[in-house]
């Protein structure tokens, strides 16, 4: 196996240019590590002339990524265009149909079409790898699929959208409103063209659905995920949670329970002193828990040219070295459809309410909670210049349906003004 | 490749028993993930009758691990006996000579004989894997060798001896002396039979030497490492460092510099707020820096039955899946002998001195430092009930030889009593 491995790169944005740079810079290093040269033979992108800080002149050009994927002198399609359908999917399918391996950073495509693509790749005897699709430079797919293969995985958690974590961090440390922090992130170019992919939790949800598939041997089930973005997090909640010793994170959690597969990507409170609580800015973190390994925490840059290209190159090197693995860690045909959990697992909750300033108001709230089997761990009332009294409640462990029933009943007490905020406190 | 992969396990201590339990517990999971059954055919240990919490009756017994390694019905020798020479090395060599793969947790053997064993394994076309030898359950060998293969690695750092970190943590949080914390760790069974392997930094140094080889494409060079244990760390230094915003850790650092390969396993100060500074108790952490990925931090349990067995199983699953890799990430014949750096890279240093309580004493110390090109960033003098005044100094970035010259000159001032303490402050 000393023939070069020949790459066709489709998509020359930030990550694609980063891959070209690494291949150009580290030719001899890659050859030593892979046992064969790593070469780029052809590329495809929207513009041939754009300045990318790296020359693509040595490579054949294709206007059409599908034509690139079919070239005889390409062994691996490196798909870095993005988008769940369209050119990315067409090129990926063409590569597989023509017996070529695929390395992609495309979480949306895999979250929606992972099962079909994995079956096609395995039928064709080619690799479909996607380390760069999840948590940027952190080799988390490899850790989960290979390093921890001896474990029954019990839970996977992660902060996997750097833009959301940047916004929450800036609200916390600079006292910005959500709108101000969002505008700042936008100005820095951190947001996707459709910002809802970031702040709505969709991008991070895509990533979590891929981790869940590997962890639990189940088919990717993005549509079953409980998704909630960070748009309703206020600076008030960040401050109050901080007073109680917590940070608010857009946290993904996947776990297999007696009630089915639980997948959530929602704002949660985590202890300020925990590794997740201490995560600042654009950094990502994934926590993997297994029956043998206990808990592993992986932390690193979640985006950017170098880190994402590093993940792409890891997959390319694996393929060059002859490593062949099922796409989701076991044959796609053996992945089970997982019944979605009918309710999230019990937890403590953070509640923020505004009460009318009348004697007995708090008692009415406590009664509603008690009637729904919710006991109170801590309660704190804040000074209030206005008519309404802000009250914080941390509950003991509670089933979510009980909480929802109580929340629905609170307006009927006549003492709660505005909509209560309820956030899960995750055990981390 | 649907024939079972057949394991011969040599050594049934904590980790060996853990591997047996995983194979027994996860038969169908392992088969699904590996594409073939994982079976134990034979075992070898000091005592056949010892209660290990798991039955070894189904397996053939060998008194001699070398005989185990040679058995026709063994595909993989799982070497969990330990010891740099003797039975572990003999059995490993016998397995390789008989065309069997080897999975080992034996850092001492690889630190001393890694090059010869790697060459033998690669000549024989078998795998020699050692994920469990470094940082327990953390899949760090895999991350470095495979996941980050597209990077020129610039630095690897780690806290990789849980016992030392436990002792330092207890001195810090419970105010124990070194001797008290050592005795506590001993009572909990945390110490090796020869405690110097732990507290002298040797065990952690073995691990660092293996990471350095993979990271920099160099032959394992444990003998060139700067090694210093935690025995001279006092509760005073832990308190004073804490006042200045630092924690003291037994920190391994490997980096390739213009002056050669720098490998240090020494007590260092790291910022209290950094991931390394926040690491408590027996947990391990490895930080990997590469030219593309920037910085990855991996954290997890550094020892124990489950975590270490998890790492062993990861290697076994790789071999069962047909993954074949050079032992240190590139062919052993291509590993370069690395010239050891003639001095460690410049850093800021923490100095603790006791001065006689006389006017001008501090000026004399400052003069000696200044004469050696060492400028002072911060200085703090503490209240002192006795005759000597404790003084803390944090230097600006300084070349180590200058510091050593200054330290040697301090007694000549006549104002310094006792031996000064100097600890490196690592940039993390």
C-alpha cells in the first residue's frame, strides 16, 4: 500500500482551504504516518478565482462536484460544501456509487440521511467518515467509536455549538443582553447564514444525533430530539443561576433509558465548578460516560480552519492507513430504530417566577407545586423596586410531566405575573 | 473476518479481571461492534485459585505466560503482568515471534524496550498496542496517533499519575503534610509496591516518554527525561502558590525545540483557573497542542479496574476490526533518535527563600538575581514569628541556567537561610 491516496476536495471555504494547506505543508509527515503519500488530484468549488491564501493551481478543476466524485484519479471525496441535500448529497452518493471513500464535515446531511448513506457505503465497501462534523477539532467520533468500544455507553453530553456558548459567555461576563451578544457574534462572523441553525440548537442537535447513534447502536433520529434554543435565556436568569452556583449552557444529552432513547438539546443549568460550567466562549466539550470507563471529558476548539481541517485529516489518514470501520461503529443494518423516550428523565429544576406583592402569594405557589408532588430544595426572593416580586425556586428531583402540570396551573392562582421560566439542572 | 478473535490474558490482577468481566458481560455488543466474536481462550496468573469476582473456569490455564503467548488458539496476547523485564517482556517477545498481536498496559516495558519491541512487532506484521499504559481510561494514544495525525504536534502536557495528584490535592484541601497525605494514599492502596515509581515521577515519566515518541516521531528516550518527584513539595509552597493564583502539579511536558527534544516530569505551578489547575484527586489530564488543532484537553480516570480495562478493550476491538498501525504512529525504523535539549525552555519561576531579618537582605537577593539577568515580576514578604523572613518571588521569563547560577550564588550573600525552593511556572 505505497500508492498515493488521492483526494478530490469539494468545497474550498475555510475548512477546505485548511485541508489543502495541511496537505501542502505536511507532505513528508503525512507520508511517514500513513505509509503512503497523501495527494490532492482535483478540487471543486463555487469560484475558481477566489483568493484562499493557498494555491489550487496544481489540481484539476471541476465545476460539478458530482463529476469530481466520479473521477478515476480520486480515491476519497472530501465533501466540505455543507447543506443537507443538493450538491453535497449528490456528490456523496456519486462517490459511494463509484467505489470511493467519503470524508465529510456535513452534520446536517448525516443527521437527515445518515442511515441511507451508511447502508450505501457499507454495501459498496467504502468508508464514510465524519469526525469534523462533531465538535470541530476534538476527535470525539474516534473516541466513542473506537477508543471506548468496550463500553456500554450510558450517557453522552456536550456543549457543541461554539456560537451559542460565546453568546452565553458574553451575557455572563460582559452583562450584555441576548440581543447585544447575538449582534456581537454576528459582527464577528460566528453565525450561520441562517442563525436559527446556531441559536435554535439545530446544528448542535445534528451533532448530538450522530453521537447518540454510535453510542447506543441506534439509527440516527434527529427528528425525535427535544430541541430548544437559547433565545429565551435572559441576563436575569444567567445572574440568578450564577447566584445559586450554576452556569447556563446549551447542553446536549443523550441517554438510553427504560422509557426509550432520550435526546435533548436544551438550555440547562450545570454547576459553575464543573468542567462544563467552566467552558468559555467558542470552546466545545463532550462528556462520555460508559459502564467501564466511568467518565471521559474531551475539550477543544469547536470550529475554525485549523481545528476542523485537523479532524478531516484524521479521517483521511485513517483511510490512507487502510482502516475500515462501519459508519456508526456497527453495521448500519444492525442499528435499531430507537423508540423516543416519552418523557425526559427526572431532574431538579430552576424556576423563576414573578409574583404579585401580596401576603400569601408564595404560599399559593408552594401549594400548587406540592399538589403536583414537587418539593422545594431552595427558594429565594429578591428585592424588587416594581410591583412584582421575583422569586427563584430550585426543586428537588421531579418528573418533568409533574412540573409541566404545575406550570400550567400557576396562572390560575392569580398571583403569578408573566410566564414562569423553568430550566433543567443537569447532573454532570 | 467472522472468526472469533481469541485472547490469551497474562496477569489477572485488577485490570485483567476487569477485562474478563467486560468480555463476559458484553459478548453480543463486542461482536456487533467488531464484526466477530471476542473470546478468551486461555489465561495465566500467579494464582489459579484467587477470588477475582469473576470465573476463569471456562478458560485454559497456563502457569507460564510464555507458553500462553505461544498457544495456537491465541490470536492476541493481553499482557497485564507489568514489570519492565522478566515474564512480561518474555511473553511479549514470544507472542510477537509467534505472529500474535500484543495488547499491553505496561508503560515500564515500553519506556525501556519500546524501540526493540516495536521493530520486532512490525517485522512480524503484528500489532503492539498500549492505550492502557498511558492515562488509564483516556483514549489518548488513539487521539495522538490517529485523530491528530494531520498535525505537527508542538507540545504534549499531562498530569498522569493519579497518586501524586491525590497527595497534592489532599495537602491543598485538607492541609495535610506531605507525609500525612502520603500515608493516607498508602492506606487506600494507591501506591505502587515501590512508592518511588509514583512519587518520584518515574511512572508518569514512562508515560510521557511514550507520548513524546508518537508526537515527535522520535525513539522513546526515557533516560533523557528530566525527572523530579513531589517529595520536596511542602504545604507552605502549596499555600503560597495558592495565594499567587497557582496550583502545584506533577506536570509532564514534552516539546521539540531548536535545542532538541525537551522532556520534563517535574512539579510545576499552573494557574488555578486552568483545566490543569482544576484537576483534583486521581483524575488524569492530557493536553495536546498541534499546529492545526490548537489545543485539545482530555480528562478521565487515570487508573482503576474499569477505566484501564476499557482502554485494553479499545485496543482489542481495533485488532479484531482489522486495524493495523505502526506501534508509535510511523514505522519504528523511521523514528529518529532525538537529541535531548541541553536546557529547558525559558519560563517564569516561583522562588521561596528564607532571609535573615536584617536591613538590606532583600536588596542583596535582588542584586544576585539582577546580575544573572533575572527580573522580578512580583515579590511578597510574609509575617514571620521566627528569626527568618519568608519571601516569595515570581520572576519574569528567565533561562533556566541563569536561575541555577543565581540559586548557587544566593548562599554567598550571607542573608539566605536554608535551601531556596524554585518551581517552574508552566504556560498552559
